[in-house]
C-alpha cells in the first residue's frame, strides 16, 4: 500500500522569474516532469505501457490530485525590455521608438532574486524528489534563462495544505464541488486538471486569491490590496485585469 505524506516542496530560483498571470499547478508541473522522465525511458527501450500516474494522492470522490498551486515569494520586481522576433527582412535603420516597429519593442515584469516558489501536496517523498529533478526552470521564457531552479527542498509537514487550508482553496477546484462558497471564494475560468492550456478542459474553478499566491516583499501594499478588494465577496464573471496590466498601470502613475 502506498504511503502518502503531507509535503512541502520549495523551489529556490537563481535567475529572475517572469511574473505569471495565473498560479502554477503542481500537478501540471509534475505531469510535465513525468512525461520527460518516461520519454527518457522510451529512448532506453523500456517503453510506456500505461497512462502516466503521479505519485500524489487523489481527492476522495474525484479524480483531482491533492496538490496545491505555487505560492511565490520574492524580494522585489523589475521591468525588462526585449524585441519581438520579426519574420521579414529588417531595415538597417530600424527605429523602435515609433512607427510600425514600435509594437515589437516589448516589456516584461520579473521577480527579483531571491525567488521561492512553494507547493504543497499529499505524495510519496522519494518519488516527488526524483521528479523535481526534471524541472530545470519555472515560468515563461524558460529557454531564455528566466526562472532557473537552483535547488529543490522536499520536506514532510504536519498539516495537509494541498486542498483547502484555513477555509481557502489551495488549488483549482471546480465550483460545482462547493457551490455554497460561490460568494466567498475567488474564482476564475481555468483547467482543474493538466494540461492547463487545453480549452476543452477549462471550467469555472475556485483558486487562491492573487494576494495569497503572489507576495513581493519590496512592493507597495496598494497593488495587493487592490487585487484583494476586487476578489472579495460576491465574485464577478467580468474579465479581471491580469497582474501584468495592474503593475503596468501602477508603474506609470
């Protein structure tokens, strides 16, 4: 019989991480790692004879894993600029300050080191530790050096923080599971199961509030307070501003 433990998994990053618009699900992250691991086995001739199953306990009465989203902590934030790739021939006197090519000059907001991303789950410690070795980076533009993982620490904890903790959801949970919480919990349109990008898997789900899963020590409390105020009480189906948009507005004030 598999022995599951209450686990806390902390990723410490050694390069700046692009601020995500939505929280990172630990089950989706490990599913990607498991795919990479089994692809390596396939190259060695072992093959894949069954559907991938994560070393994480599933919630009783559903197929969802007991695995939280990532709770991000950073010492500050920065803004960086890059030029979007252009498929045609570039002129020698390219001007990014105005005109047609101005839109190709982009800015991104990053989290300054030290960055820690903490997940919680009910899993098998040794198996979780092994799979985290297949995760070299977190967030967007990983191939360009962002979000590089320096180390991963897996430890057993007393409390289960993988599903609901202190009367708040810790992961994406479909609202049909707890309809009585509709006017109390934050929710958004997302996928409760990996892969998160598949449109056919998306539905309205409860999620941790943005002010809960993203904390920037050197940032003004005004931004997080605004996010919290927008997500309190009766939720709305109106399209919510992304975190990047909010920070852009704040930086131009």
